[in-house]
């Protein structure tokens, strides 16, 4: 989404995070999906460690992690990634086409006389 080498998208991400309640909700949903998936995987590992043979848990632990990552990726994509990407692209495009604001030398809150 926000390319580390793209300063415009980084600035757009910061503006959206600061100003858009919808963007923050989508971010929260995205984080909650990942948190739930990884917490569920952790709980499943603990249960498996106490109920399954060690030989089984050696390979099953990796399988559970891969499944948790795939599920989190798919679900977070459905609940937020596309929305955040669209909002980010729109914000970056709006900023790129918006005219530059003039900067006044007058102190903030005062009108030039």
C-alpha cells in the first residue's frame, strides 16, 4: 500500500490517519483480523502441545502458522486492504493535483494589514 520509497503516498497515509475516521476504522479492522488470526493460532498450538504427540506438533505447528497467515491475508483483504488502497490512491492523487497553498509571513491567527 504505502510504498516506503514514495514520499507522496507516505504523506497521504499520514494525512488519512490524522484526519479520516473511516480510514482509522479500516486500519483497526485490519489489525483486529491479524490479531485474531495469530491469537487463534497461538491458542491452537497450546492446545495441540498438551493433547497431541510431539512428533505431530513438530510439523503441525508450521501448518497452523501457514494457515493462520493465509486466512488473515484473505480476510484482511476482504475487510480493509482494498478500501485503504483506494483511499490512499485518492488522497495521493488529490494532493498531486491540488494547487500549492501560499504561505503567509504573518503570524498564525493574524490578518495581514
